[in-house]
């Protein structure tokens, strides 16, 4: 075991991405709801899109680091970003501006940005490398969602639009089942019943899944001492000798990049000499290490020893997103009028739930993340509502030639067979 082997706390940067799916019946809106004014959309180049996504990634990770520096963490901010992109497409006015500013979109063409990101991902499903993204939107049946929003989600995000009735337990089960299926059962319970209020009208879900085999498989090497400050714990470890691994060293860190088979996805590990001190300037640390790795060529035989690890992390992101400047969408002033025929404040985001899992072992890595944006109604007033709750006359007729085919009345529900 070499003296420069990886014994210290690990700062893991695993850049994986994710996106969105969506069928729904709704009543015709009243003429009082006009179509939102067209929003001028500028196109972004692929490097610009990646820069904005990575900036959001580091901003959100910084908040995770600040509040969970003493805990194991795995997140996929890009998965969150794609879910927010679906929300952005349904937002209007100042609500849209806040989302756009936090995401770096600023009236950019979100659909084009997503398509570019999807096109650059090494999506695959071969035996040694699997990477895919999936999106789902559940919309309450009968609520006046805009057809152009639903069509846009299908067309742009490749999503399925699904409908649900009033059974929230059934809705939670369906969403969880869908996420479990898309994540190879890594994430089985993204949502609990407590996460989804009775006044929910929509859930937007984005999922990403990755499974890859190392280019050269590791072998078990017993336990090693894993040091944190002046204390240590024993952890199961694995080792490999490989000429394809990159190594970069900075003033107070060592970084490695480990490739997988048949994909351009790789794992990057950055190990500072003093984790507690290094995270104070985490952004500079990460960017510097990635830059050095990008300018390093493999070829040297590297002996790498590292822990096997398994991390699950789940978080309500409301407070984190508010710190990034996304505030109005969580309030009674939210404007989601590009999603549905509603006025400002009729519907709002109740919560954003994110869960991620990673398993790193001798053969490779399996990781998944899912984000659910739960949208609720404040006290939505339909343009017109009719509740049939007293005796009534009913008939079946041909509305074109006016012929009445059946007629009767309903007086007492207790008389039904």
C-alpha cells in the first residue's frame, strides 16, 4: 500500500444528469383567461448551456456542503435543474424571471437548452454502461391545464403526461412505482403520503440512472484506516493497477479520474489534505482539480486504493432553492399561468423533493437520482362550478338533431341497485 494512497476524506464529484415525462383531460377554460404573451427566447450554445448547468450544480452543492459537511452526501443538481426547467416552462412574469436568474436561463430557449444537453449525453443501454433520463408529469384530471404546456412537455422533454383523480394515496404509489421502475429499484419511495397535500394538482418528476463497469475492475483488499481529523475508522477497500486512471495534484489535494467501459462518463475523486479547511473554498478546489485533470494524459501505471461506499441522501429543497433566489413560486404570489388557465397565486409549488443513491464497488458504480416538484392549489376558483347534489331530471339526447332518447329523474341515492 503506497503512502500516497487515498486514506483521507473524499470529496466526490460525480457529474450525472437527468430529465422529464407526461395525458390529461381538462375542461375548456373561460374566455377570461387569455394566452400569456409570447416570451422572447434567445438561443444558447452547448458550451453556454453546460456552463450554466455546472454553475447551478456548484451553487446547489455548496448549500449541501454548508449544511451537511459532517454527513455523506450524493446529489444530482442537474436532475434538479431539468425538473426546474419543466417548471420554468409553465411559469410567467416575475416567477419565471426568478427561476431563469437562478438557472442562468434569463429568457433563453429552455426547450433548445434541454435538447442540447440530451444530445451531448452518452446515453446508452449496453451490458457494461447504462445511462438514461426519464420524465413524468402527473396532472389532476379536470383541472384546466393548458394543452400547449402539455404538448410542449411531450415534444421538448420526451415526457409522458399522466392524469390522476382525487386519491392521493394512489397518486403517491403510482409516482413511486414509476420512479422505482426507472431507477432499477434504487429509489423505491421518493414520496411519502405526507409530502403530497390533498390540494395537489400536479407533480413534475425527473429521473436519471447510471450503471457502469470500471474499465479495469478493482479487487478487494481488506480494510483500511479512513481518517477524519485525528481519528479513524476501518472501512472495506478495493484496489486496482491501471494506466487509464488520471492523477492530478494541487497545493493541498490529490485528484483522480477513473474511467468506465464503453462510455465517456467517469468518476472524479478530489481528496483535500484538510477537508474542513478546503471546503471553505470548495468551488475553487473543484474547478482547479477538474482543470488539472482535463490537462493530464493517462499512461502512467497507477496503484489506487479506495473505499467501497454506498450513500443514500434525501432532502426537501425548498429552503435551498429560496437561497438561490427562487422564492415567489413557493408563495401565494406564484404565477404559473403558462402551465394552466389560472391567475397569479391560484397554484404554487408546495415542495421540491430530491433523492439520490450511489453504490461504488469492485465491479463499477450504480447511481440514480429523482426530483419531484409538487404543485398545489391555494383556493382555486373555477370560472364556473356546478355541483349536482339535489334531485334532478336527466336525459340522453342527440345534440345535433335534438331527439331525446332517454329521460328520467334521480331522487334518492339509497334506492340504487
